C-alpha cells in the first residue's frame, strides 16, 4: 500500500497548524499517511483539483480563500456544509469527492465545554443568547452551529448590510427572527456569550479592542470566545480575563474541527490528547 496523502489547501497556507496536528495523530495511530501543505494560487486551483481526483490525494483540509469555490468541484456535499455554504473538509472516495464542514461542530464543542458547567451537555446551548461579531465565512459556520443546537443568535458586523444578509439567510432557514446591526448597534445588547469571528487580528495586526467596542462591553457576557488563535489571547480575550469572565481561545475550535476531520478521513476516533499536546507545544 502506498502512503496516503492528505493536506491543507489554502493561499497562503504556510502558517497552518493542520500539518503538525494531523501528522502527530497519524503517527500515534501508526497510520501510513502524510499530511502536507498545498499552497495553491487561484490561477492553479482548477488544475490542482483535477490532480486531487486523479493522482490521488485522499483528503483535504480547506481554508481561505477556497471554502466556497471548492463546492463546485465536489461530487457530493454534506447537508450541513450545503446549508452553511462552505466546505472545509474534502474526502476522496475512489475519485469521488465528498465535501463536509467541521467548523460548525468545532465551534459548538468549544462552547459546550464551558456551558456544560451550567446545564446538561446535550442542551447547554439551547435558549442561550450568543452575540456574534463578524459576518464572513467563519461567522456563517458558528451561527449555523448555534442555531442547530437551538441557541439564540444576534449578528453584528462593521458592515451592517452583511450582518443583515446573514441574519435573513439563517433566519429563514431556521424560522426565526435574527437581530443584526453594526458594531454601534451591538452596544445596546447583552447575552450569555460573545463570539468574535472577524478577521481583524489577522488582517490588521496590532488592532486594539477599541477598534471593535469599548473594553467594558465584555462585562455584559458570562463567556467570551474568539475564533482566532494567533495571537492565542486576543485583545477581546484579554479583556474578558481582566474582568474574570470565562474566555475561550481559538485553539479550542481549531482542535475540535481538526478531530472531526481526522475521523472523516480515517474512520477512526481522533487521538485527542496527542493532538492537543502537539498544538499546545507550537502555540504561543
Ligand atoms: P472569514 O472567512 O475569516 O470569516 P471573511 O469572510 O473575509 O473572513 O470575513 C471577514 C470578517 O471580518 C467580516 O465580517 C469583516 O467585516 P466587513 O464585512 O465589514 O468587511 C470583518 N472584519 C475584517 N476586518 C475588520 C476590522 N478591522 N474591523 C471590524 N471587522 C473586520
């Protein structure tokens, strides 16, 4: 048997955490597989997808900017991924490409880890109120995950029209009226958890919390989560910690979504501790 090939597909892709974590899992379970980096520019994307099918590459973790466009290359797309409108995981079954989304599962599991202290695991998201910052691809997965668990969602974004678009789309899907607005409108609300999904820390490094909202706004929440993991303690999480509010860093969602990917590719339960320990060693 040939060593199976997997990899992260993104542009840029060099700083992805996936290879280290997935290779640690393969190695721990003695699986003859290798997880690489496919840093593919957009003009080579179509040719690359042909290669995935024929060469073959057994599975992909998909990141920016390809989560949406890759859907056009799938033979079949899982129901959740279809509804979210994004695929972050590809499984190649004999030349047939299957698309999934594990981001929404990762977000929900990261939240449940802390919410479960207040109620049962199965229902700890239900009827809780989640205030989401951002209306991009990441926000779509997080919103869907929470709504699927019967949580209440509000969406706020720098550009309010995009927040409204997302609120209308998922509101219709789940038969709910979802509130939305810009970051100023957000000042009037409160909730159980605040979830930062915008790319501000990545696209504008050195940004401070005041670029999003006044620091003491976090006091209106019991839990604050940021899905960005670089830096691990974002300005929003630092503020939460200052006030003694439970903070969930982006590595949690990343790990959970990576474990779901591993399971989709190998059919085996992911070695969670091995993946977590590996991640903790490389994250600062
Ligand atoms: P992702 O897939 O990571 O969600 P995206 O789809 O490009 O990335 O979306 C980026 C999100 O971060 C958007 O909601 C964006 O707000 P706009 O819709 O107004 O562009 C938000 N964002 C990026 N930079 C931001 C900043 N400096 N302040 C506030 N929001 C920002």
